[in-house]
C-alpha cells in the first residue's frame, strides 16, 4: 500500500515523513531543498501478527508494508501542471500536509497561515486536475467517434460526460455513485479526487494541548476525507530522545497523549477501508492487507493468481479464537476452523489457509 505526502511548500511534509517512517531526510528552512522525492517503506506495527508470531517463533514474521513517498512542495495553483501528478496518481492514499504553525523565519506564499483554506484549495486543485484529464479524453473520444463507430467508445463517453458534470459542480469523485462496471472503466485514469485523502495539519506548538479541537474544527466530514493534527516541531524533538519514559514525560508536558504514528496508521487504514487477514505458512506468518468486504477469492488472488484460479476452499479461524486455543493444531482438534467458499466475506483478523489445485 502506498501513500504520497504532498502539499504546498514548507508545510512540514518532510518532517512528517521522518516522524512516520523513522527516516532522517533533510528538512530545510529556506531554499526549496531537493526536488527528488524521499521514499521509505515502513512495516506496519501489528499486535495480532506479533501474537501469532509468538506461537510459531521459528517462522519469519512478515508484516504489511506501507510505502511512503515525500514529494517536494507544489506552489498554489500549480497542482494541475505539477511534475508530481503521476506520483499522486500512483498512490493508494493521499496525505496532504497543511501548515498550521506560525514562524516568520519560514517563508509562506500567503499573507496568513490558514489550514482550512489550504484544505479547500488543495481539494479544489485535485478536482481541477481530474476535470482536465476528463476533458482531454472526451475531446479525443469525440474525434474518434466521428471517424468510426464504437459502442465501447460511446459508453465511455457517456460515463465521462457524467463525471464531468459532477466535477463541474465542484464535487470530488469520491462522492460519485459509481457502479462497479463504471468504476472499472475509469480505473486507469487514477482520478485524484477519487482517492482517500488524509489532511495532516502541522499544528502550532501553542495548539499542542488541543489537538483534538483543531481536528474537530477543520474536519470537512466528507466521504473519504479525514483531518488529523500533529505538532511536527515537538515530535521531531521527542524523536531524538532515546529513553522511552523520558519521551512520555516530554509528551505529557506538552499536553500530547501519543506520537503521530500511533494515530496515523489506524486512521489511514480505516479511511482506506483496509482490513488484514493472516496466513500461517511453513516458513512464515504473514499479514495481508485487503479491501473491506472482499470475498475470499480476492484474498486468494492477493497472495497468488494460482491460488485464485485453483481456489477450492478457505479454512478460516479468527485470530483471537486461534490465540485463545493456542495453535492451529488445537483449533483443528476443537473444530474451530470453518470451511468457507469463494464468496465468503473476509473479516478483519481472519487467519486463512487456502486449499487450491493447480
Ligand atoms: N515552528 C515550526 N517549524 C516547523 C514545524 N514543522 C516544520 N517546521 C520547519 O519548517 C521548515 C520546513 O519543514 P519541512 O518538513 O522541510 O517542510 P516541507 O517543505 O513541507 O517538506 C523546516 O525548517 C522545519 O524545521 C513546526 O511544527 N513548527
Ligand atoms: Mg520537503
């Protein structure tokens, strides 16, 4: 799963990247810094995987991996023409970092710090970028359809025309009521206003004690969007502290309850409607991300297309049941393992063994 950190210049994107991934990428106050993105994969902390791993200590634990890319700042009004559009399109989730801190030493393109405005303009800019893609494609389709008839072309044109009207009303594609076939048809556009977006407010230190209030005051409450706040400067300092209890003291002094990753990961995964299922193989115990409400067949396909093609059945036991009984062997003895078919809707925390034939 991958996340793109993006936003207007000097918002604290690289600071957040470091906080989330443990990287030590350069953070710059003045010059634009480097243009190439920072990238780092971070294994997702997973208490259930850890517990399963303790049953099978000799097997390798493989957590889900989150891939972060930290892009250089994009100036106001320039998202549509940005070099980073492709990086944004590739992301499963967008992480927009908005500046909420005041510091005269750090340049800002607008007269005031206004994260609410930045959220609004950034969402608007993503929408405009999508509108651009739709218009370009429609123009091309119009030309092609004049030259030669094509039922597929007509269908696509009709869908895009509806998307265009929707976007022109200023509504993101997250709020478009896609049917499955339509969704498939436009998937390759990788529309930005269709992606889940997490707005991360880099709040002022003076707001450290009221992070929740900042979040509540800015939450747009629209489908597929979420606002979280963090104090980049304070957390960066805390990261330098080695001693765990000293860290807690420092956090408490500022009125903070938790570091950002502990809040970011569950919130982001929930926003992206991602659950996890687990496999216990002879060499490894592994966590697999999956879109919520997916059938067992899709879970099988996430592991390998052969398992999907040759699917026979899924042997399922919820992780907490397995942990309670002690091991897969005990779960089998106690009859706790269910046999499920391809349509079975996978639940968060299911431990699954797929029977398949090649
Ligand atoms: N006062 C203050 N400065 C910050 C905060 N977060 C980042 N900065 C500073 O803002 C500048 C830009 O930060 P950076 O993370 O590189 O932002 P980016 O350009 O969005 O990647 C650096 O000088 C940081 O030290 C913050 O929460 N408070
Ligand atoms: Mg940066």
